[in-house]
C-alpha cells in the first residue's frame, strides 16, 4: 500500500508545475534590450513543453511561440526578429532547468504593458503576467553625439540615393518583371482555398453519442436543435455536441461547414473544432479545454467568438463567417480556421495530438433559423506538375 502511495505522489509531482514571475514590474528604456524573467516550479526540463509569450488577448498571435523543441514561425509581426528565449540570471540552467524567460530587443513605447508567460505540457499548464514599464532613453553626456549621428545618417541616405539614381533603369526593369510574375501567380485574397481543398475529406456525423435534443439529416450532413427544445440554461449549450464519423491519427484533413442559408442571416450560435475520441460528454465549460481533449472555435451570439484556450481568448472576427473552413494538421499539431467566402485565415491553434485519435466536433447552438451543414468539398484536379504552393500567400502571416 505504501509503494502505491509513493508511486502516485511521484506521478503527481511529475506532471504538475507552477509558472513563476517576479512580483515587481520590469523597467527598461526605449531602444534597449530587456529580459522578462519567467520559470516553472518545481524546476523541470522545459525543452519538450509548449512555451507561449503573448500580449493582452492575442493568444493566437504570440510574441514568441516555442513548441517541438524549437521556436515556431507563428508570431506577431511587430515582434519578428526582436525576441528569443534567454537566461534570467548567470546561475540559470536555461530550458533544461525550467527557465523560459523572454529576451526582447529594440524596445518601443508600444511594448509597455502586460506580457503573459504561458507554459503547457501533456497534462498540466499554467500562466503568469509580467509587467513591463518603458522609460525615455538616458540623456547622452556628450552633446556632440546626436549631431554626429545625424550627419552620419544624412551621408548614408545620400549615398543610397546616388546608387538608386545610377541604376534606376536596371531597377525599373526588374520591378516590371516582378509585377508580371505576380499577375500570373497571385491567388485572389489571402488564402489559396483550392490548395486547402487538396486535403479535403468527406465528413459526416455519427448518430452514436448524438444528444437527444439534436436532429440530424438522413445523409448525416445537417444538424440543428429540435424545434421544441426549450433551453433554460445560462450561456452556450455545450451539451448539444455532435461528432464526426471519421477518425484521424496522422496527416492533413480539411472540411467546410455552411453557417447560413440563402436569404437567412448567418448563424449566431455554433461551435466547431475537433475532440479526442472518447471525450464525448461534458456540460461544464471549464472542462472543455485542450488538456481534456477539446479544441474549438465558438460563436456565442452577442458574447462574440472565442477559442477554448485556458483562459479562453476572445476574437474580433468581422464579418461573422458564413462558410467556415477547418484544416487539421495532425503531424504538426495545428488546427486552423478559415473564412471561405472572404478567403481569409482566421486563426491557428497549436497543440500536440500525438497518440490520440481525433474526430471532428460540431455544435449548432440553439435558436438560429439556419442549421449547421457539413459541405461536400471535392478535391481539385491535380495538375501534371505537383504544386509546391503554400496554403497561405507570402503576403499573409498565419
């Protein structure tokens, strides 16, 4: 009996941790480099964990995002080439010792405020806030330095102008060639929908586990609440979930969902995403988290749209999607959402699905005129030469 207790305690201590930051705000001046300290306690190797630094409610557009042992490309554009993971002190052991501190360079006035340090593992997560105060740069003790730098900048600008003038004809020719190439290759909008549809799957709803207050069509493509369903609960009806019949353990999979009928306003209430197979019942919103096997985007009427991160992050998505595209990239651990009609990438959630069976997740909400309809999305005809075109154009950052 004692050995069982000891094993249980070892398991508990190995999967739980707390994210720790200094109590006092961090102060730095414009143009300098600063370290925002953050570490996990008790210390453990953080190399296999997810580390996300983000501002305000920009969870899906982070300052820095580390996963699968490296810093990912998903990042707020204003922080590109300015951030890295660093040591909070000379005595720190770095990631291997649980140190997840952020190094931020070339500080601006806009950097002032709250930074969230979020760390997540397979079965544990936590976050804390670091407050950064920005001050004016120190006054130079040498009054001639500002004049020297001004003259140096003017000289450099003059040299660049001379070079541009000398080679203007060659630059014009190159520019015109590039414009012609863009005219031939550019896809309308930010997202190449046809490229996404190369990964299309025929998705249908399984009648097993279907909530009794949901009605599904004969082809298992359309689902809605029953007409006489009298919902008296508060908030979104999370229990009205339906699940896809398809099960995924690898690869990329794409499907589209219609959220509006002709001459009918778009649905105000819906929930779309994926779920770990077997996690089929829960009325408690607090349990519908990625650590419990749920990943989704939810539209809760006047309460807006949000993803079920912990804590949930509200989104400003206008117009409200009428046709939603979903791309599950199992191997890279990403779930992306697209406004198909507007050809826009909305957001990408990053996680780890390894070892789990993943199925599509749908919830039509209550009270809307339009049902939730899963669309058949035929794959485009492949050209003789395989396309290497990315899912997003270079002009748009995921």
